C-alpha cells in the first residue's frame, strides 16, 4: 500500500484515511471480544524510510528520519482513533487497526 518512503505527516494521514476505505479491510475480533477493522499497510522494510528493520541489538541503529516516521504514523493513527500493530506470525507485517465507529461509510 505505501510505496513512497519518507512520507510527511499529511501524506501519512491521507494514506491512513484512504486505507480505511480499502477493499482489503477486514473485521477482527480479539480475545477480549473487541471488534475492529484492520488493514495491512505493508512490511516494516517497505514502510521504513531506510528500508531496514531496526532491531534493538542491530548495529545499524535507527536514524532520526526513521524514528520521526514511526512516531508520526503512530500519532496519526491515534488521531484517527486507531493503532499501528505488527503481525502475529510475522512481526515485520504492519497493520492499521481502527474502531468500527469511525469507519467511513
């Protein structure tokens, strides 16, 4: 979904809003019975401005640009009443999850 790396805050917001209307949005119910919508955004490496997975033990630490991107995507997701999460089977899969209440018609 996200093909452009190093997006600014407004681009992130528009892409997350667009993803809420995407055909690949699925309804999910978690272990606690909470129902929400979820859409796959892409792999961590395809989203990250550096194109790398920044593991805490990795010698190639996170850059300021990458850190700003991940902080922005988390903040924007929160503004849209959602969260950014990673996949259960593959933690490099990134999803945008949002409440049904704010799902656009």
